[in-house]
C-alpha cells in the first residue's frame, strides 16, 4: 500500500523516473493478476494525464510498452475483463493518433466479444464517430441517445 501511495505521489509530482522505479517494485511483488492490473492502471494514468480538448503530448510508446508487458492470466473472467480494458486503451491510442481504421477494428473486436448493444461497444463506436466526424449530426445524435439508453446506471449514462 505504501508503494502504491508513493507511486501515485511521484506521478502527480512529475517524477517519472521515481514512478517507474516504484511501478517495477510493485510488479516484482505482485501476482500475475495484480501485475496486469497495475500495468493497465499505469497505462490509463498516462493517458489521463492531459486536459480535455488538448493534444496528447504524452508518451504513446511508453503506454504501448506497458501494454506489451501485460501477460493475460488463465482465469477466464479476469482474462476477459483485462482484454476489454487493454482494447479500450488501444482504442484511445488509435484515437489520439488519428487512426480511424484501427479504432473501427478495435470496436469490431469488442463487439465480437459481446453484442451490438453492449454499452462499452456503443460508447467506443460513439467516440470513433465523434473523433472523425463520421455520419450526419442526426446520426451522431441518434447513436449518442442509443448509447446513453443502454448504460447500466445514471452515473454511466452521464459519462457518455
């Protein structure tokens, strides 16, 4: 727990070398599942370290390196959850890089794991449409309404 707090503090203070060292300490002490979760969390934190509507100036390759270090566990439920998380991170990377084809392929892979009306799939599809100004305003509005309507709670709907 202490290393977790120190890691978070190092990130907030911009001490990236110290944060990396602390991440490696955590990974050395973690089970396979814990290590996966740590790496996913670290990747998300690096992507979240920006202001909305401003270009991402972070280290895309650093995020990719974190994702490459993930070894998915054998436990089916944990594996499925982590696969979705990694796919959503890759989806965000594709959006930041302006790679529409990759975003659409990742949405399709999420849909293949679930179904057309899955809240995560619809949200990812909406992000892709908005990122690349696909379809008419009416189409985007309809997809937005559909995405909001399938969310499991008002909290999730508000995040759309």
